[in-house]
């Protein structure tokens, strides 16, 4: 691995509204979150592949509504402390969850004892690996907003914004060269641009195709490119 790449990925952008890039592929999800007070049963599952922007949108919704975030595996420990006026976010609800706690949380939302419940996951609630029949029934009724894999138009906007935010110059045609060669997720783009910027700074050059080739080669050899969107 190159000396520059070993410096790491650099700081992540904050998950705020200003840092989110709107696109047709996330328009339905954005609209669903904006209309959160009309969710059937006061609950919504925001689903999509890793790095598609679920956490970013969840944080924006959390900031907008004053919601609290609960650990999916420890829901029952916090139920008594929840205010009936405070919305709730549970992330990665499909990757191990307190089933009894989630059952009661969904019931509270459906009984108007919770103004909003946002669940994030990679797949629809009806497919989550839960063992409790009553919970499976509740999950099957939760409405879904889906984020798809970012298309070229969205990734282009994201890359342009990330390079611009870092004041990192790129050579002409660089983004067209990068698009078909990178991991296709927003989080991957964020971390990759940070690394490209560091390497280019180390070389005292703009981000060039040579820089991209070196970084992608190093990431491939170390296996880090497989983990960019986790």
C-alpha cells in the first residue's frame, strides 16, 4: 500500500440536510419522510442496499422531528423512558433486534402512543429473520420506502460535491473515468474521495487518472474496497 493511502480515509461528512444530494432515485423516500405524520400506523421502514443513504436520511428525519435513536438490540430497556410525544428511529432492524421490544414499539405507534417510528434495514420487514409470529404479522403491515442503488446521475452529483467541498482539483474527464470503476454507493464515494484527496495532496497534484488507478489498485490488494459501503 502506498504511504499516502496508509494515512487513512479522512473525516466523514456529517449526515445533515445540506450534505444530502437529492435525485430521482431517492425522491420517493424523501417524500415519504417529509410526510411522516401521515404514515399508516405511524411507522415506516426505510430500506435499501448498504451505502444507499438510509442512515443519512434517517439522521435528517431525526433532526427535523426531534426523534430519539434506539439500539435495535436493546429496545426493551428504553421503552419505559420513551415520551409519547417523541418519534423513534431504530437502525439496522433486520440485523438482530429485540423482538419483544420491537413488537411493543410498533404497537405503541399503532395506538397513537408514539408519533412516528422509523425503521431502517436492507430488506423489507416481511423478510426479516424474526421468530415471533405476532411480530412477523406486525412487520408485514409496516409501509415501506425504498432507496435503490445510486445511478450514474446521482453518483456524479455526489462526487462533484465531495471534491468541491474538499477544494480538491480534478483533471478533466476524471469523474467519467471514476464512475464505472468505483463501488456503487454514496458512502463508498465519500470515503473514496477522501482517500483520493489525501493521495493527491501527498503527490502535490490534482486528482488524476494515475491517482485513481493507484488508489483503486491499493484498495483491491488490501481488500478495503469490499468494505467501503459498510
